[in-house]
């Protein structure tokens, strides 16, 4: 029996799940998804190292056979209750659980690169990434702080662009709240300086394009948070709202988008959770992520907006303190898979 033929737009293509850092919980939560929800066996392919994933399967206990694939096109042939693995990397000696390892960092990055390149070729329809460890990446000489920047670089290179010429944004979401960030992994002092009219406008454009373009929503209600207490109180507590945020909001409104703000940041997330807005644009990393993570990590999903393919990930890190103990919860990874699966379907429908 031949492997299923994949369409150029990824309509029949599987989701690629990268294994994450081998010393963390990433591989074992990936294995646990296939153990608990076997229907994903024919929809996905794990991109990584066979030995890493075999060890991860053993951590959870119980039978979980591994199907070694030559490539993503064979994913549809994998029987239920098997874990499909595309071995794009091979680690000579498995790293110890819970320890920073350059070998693990390099292998994790290489898995992401292979998955991204497969997505750009249309061989996979989306990418779901298990957690990386920033110190392990640095030890391996990978000069990016995380997934978002690495995927941005790969996608930009494929188009002959510099990373800055393909702007992306991080969105964190759960079942009741979505927030998109103007800046991500930079110091707070630099993040404040990054609140410019151009940066806020670009964030609004990327957010609107994602929901109303890529996903085909007829309308997306975007609330923009202020930077300062009380959204600056008319300039009494800072001028960023007046000089940078409000002009970007006005520009979006002139384009006909459902954008409002700047809103006081201490209440805008509550209003969004109550259903008044579809998404909140936050000015910096912790302003946007604390409200979502406070609601719990179990259903949290990280999505990269602006890429030419769908990418999601669980809303947690490598959890070195839990690795190898069989205690890691795969719920957030499952939520990321469900989100990616839904987005790939909406994207395909919007493209018709």
C-alpha cells in the first residue's frame, strides 16, 4: 500500500510534533498524548530521535510501540496506539533527565528546523513544538532565545529575507482569553522602549491578518492595553498611550478594523474574559502572559502569528524537576494539538 499523497497546501498532511529538549518533559508528554488519545496516531508525526522517544514512552509505563517513518507522507499508515517517529536526529548518548545538555539543545533545535522546512515544503500542515530549554540552546551555540525567533529566522531565510523583514508575534491563549504581545523575550526596560506607534501598528496588523485573513473570521474585536497605570490617565502617568498606542489604534480603526483602546491594563483582560473582546494586544511579555497563565497551564496554547505555516506549543517549559518521573501533564500539549488541527482546517477553508 502506497503512502498517502500530500497536497501542496497541506490539506492531507499530518501535524509535525517536535520532540523538545530530551532532558525535559517534552518527549514524555508527546508520548503520553499518543498513549491516552490514540486517534492522533494517524494525524501526526513526531520529529526527533527514536531512542529519546522510546525512553519517553517507557517513562509513562504501558505498551506504546514506535513506528519509524521515512518521512511525513507515511503518517497516515500508522495504526492506532503507536507513536509515529520521523528520525531526523540521532543522539549518540541520551542526556540525563533534568540537566542542561548542549547535545539535547542541538538535537531539539535540529528537530524544529526539520519540521519547519517540512512545513514550508507542504509536507506537514502545522507544527506543534514541545518545550525547548534556553540554556541548552545557548550551550549548543544556537543563538536564538526560543522557538519564536528560530522559526522566524527559518521562514525568513526561505523567502530570502532578514528576520526583521518577516515580523511575527506571540499569542498565548486558553479557552476564555487570548493575548498577543508587542514584544517578547527582551528586558523590561527595552520592552518599554519598544512601545512605538510602528510596533503597535504592526502587532495589530499581524493579529488582524491572522484572524480575519488566515482563519477567515468576518470580524475580530481587538482590545489594546495601555502601558501605564490607568492607560496613562491622560498623560499624568506617561505619554506612551498618547504618542504611540492611540495613533496606532486610530490607524487600525481607519482601516475598518474592530480595534479599541488603549484600555487600562488592570481591567482589559477581565473584560476580554467576560466576552467583550476576542483578543487583547498587550505591550510586553509579562503584561500579557500573567493573566493567561493565572487561569491555569492545563489548556494554555502558545501560537506564533505571522509565519507562513501554523505553529502552536504548550504553555509551559521543560520542567526539568519533573522530567523522567512520569508526573508531567500532557493537557497543554493536547490543547496545542487541537488548536493546530482547528487552525489548519480554518486556514484551508479560508483559502478556498
